[in-house]
């Protein structure tokens, strides 16, 4: 099976619902699509590929998605070659139910296989509608191509998943167990971003405070990963999804 859209040309549009992690994932999906030769558009009517990157945290998330898919049904009927993909947390949760309710959807992919988005679109062109959901990420989103909206700012994923079991929260079910990114990869990426002109970095994760707990070398709150001191003065770093930033020194001075 092909791994990308190959020489397919045209335009794409991505609609993102939910948190900063979804925004980050959408930047990576856009990077993959543009690497395959597609151009961004803001209009569904002009798009050859439509990607809905979904959230399932809020109560009306289902209504938003299925309402939007209902609106796209007519467009798909008028333009059968249009491809519609649904990704993100709601896709991870609902899985095959999405295509059961909306058979005009070509691809459903979850939170752990963002890297497969363009490959699945290519496969769907040959084989028809596809749902592919896996239970654990094989690659951190930050390792994928990217198209950023801002030239000065970047998201950097430092961990994914959550090991907490709060009764009110679905995040562990759709984002999986906690996996921390190796320190050297994190520092290397921020160094490369600084060298490319990025001056503002936001550290992302479902549970940033837990960063490093699953690694051999443990970090305590406020402790810097090796090499981080060398970044001081080059970029400004902020944390997200946390009440007590893990790298307090880094957040103040880098």
C-alpha cells in the first residue's frame, strides 16, 4: 500500500476542535499534506481533502462532529473524489461508529497514528473507506513535518498520555498511558527551533507535571534536563496543561 498521497495535487482544509495538543497535531497533519503537494485553503468548497481533528472532552463534541459531517454529505455527493478524514480524540473513542453514522467519511484515524494520515488517505483512494485505530503512539508528533501558523512560535511535545484515573476525565482512554520523550530529543528540538528563528516555545503534554516519571533518569519538579542551560536567552519557553510547571527554571529564563 502507498504511504502517502504521492503525486496527488489539490487543496486541503483542516478544522481543529479542542486543546493545544490537537492544534499541534493539526500542524503536523498539515505538514504531511503539504509534503505530498497539497496547498492549504480555508474553504470546504475549494478543498480536495477535508480533515476534522476532533475533541471529546466537552459534552457537545459528538454533536459538533456529526453535525459537521451531515453538512458535508451533500458536498461529498456532488464531488465524489473529495476525501473526508476524521481524526483526534473523538475518532479514537468512536472508531467504526463514525463511518457507520457517516458512510461518506473516507478515513478515520486516532490520536496515536497521526503519522499515518496521508498514507491512509492514499489507501482509501484505492481500497475505499478505512478506519485505523491503534492503542499506543509509535512516534511523537513533534518528529513529523510541520506547517506553523506563526513564524516565531512552536509547540514541542514533551510527553503524551495520562496515568491518572479521574472519574470525570476521558483523556487516559483516548490518549493512552504516559510516555515521556527522551531529554536529549527535547533539547535537540528546541536548539534547532532556536537556530531556525523560533523565539517562543510551548511545552505540550496531557500531564506535563509527570514528565520523566517513566524514564530511567528521573526528573524532579523544577529540575532542568541535561543541556537545557545552554538554551538560556535564545527562546522563551512556556508550559501547558499543568498547574505547576515542571521546568520552572527553564520557563523563567530560556
